[in-house]
């Protein structure tokens, strides 16, 4: 089970790292208020990815439910980060990680039992 899910776990962990980095970098931007939604979604995305990874790694029967939610939040976070990607490298990197994770979660939903 673990080896089968390794690419998905890798995508989840990469997304966690990118979202945490992005939120921290956004907090250091000059206009933090403008970045409030980005920071909030970064935190939500990192949290749902972490929970999904833990449940997936342990083979929980509830992982399938979380894959759907995780894909949805990754999409929302990626969409928001994309708005800032042209002038903030951390948002561009986060948007890319979120897109990869969203796709991996959707693939995981179709292959999981």
C-alpha cells in the first residue's frame, strides 16, 4: 500500500512545504493585508495535505474522502497563488506545487478502492 501511494505522498509533502514557505514569505510582504487570502489558503492547504498524507500512509478507510477535499483546496490555493505569481516567486512555486498535488489527488481518487 505504501509503495503504491508513494508518488501521491511525495506530491502531498511537496505541497505542504511549498504552502508553508509561501505563507511565511507572504507574511513578509509589504502589503500583508493584500496577501491575507493567500496566507489563509496556504495554511488550509498545508493542513489538509498533511492530514491526507497521514491517513493515506496508514491505509485509513477515510483517506478517500480526504483526497476529494484535498484536491478542492489545492485547486483553490493554486488559483489564489496564481494571481500573485507574476511578481512573487514563492506564489508561483506554490501554485505549481498545488496544481501537481491536485492532479495527484484526483488520480488517487480514481485508483483507490
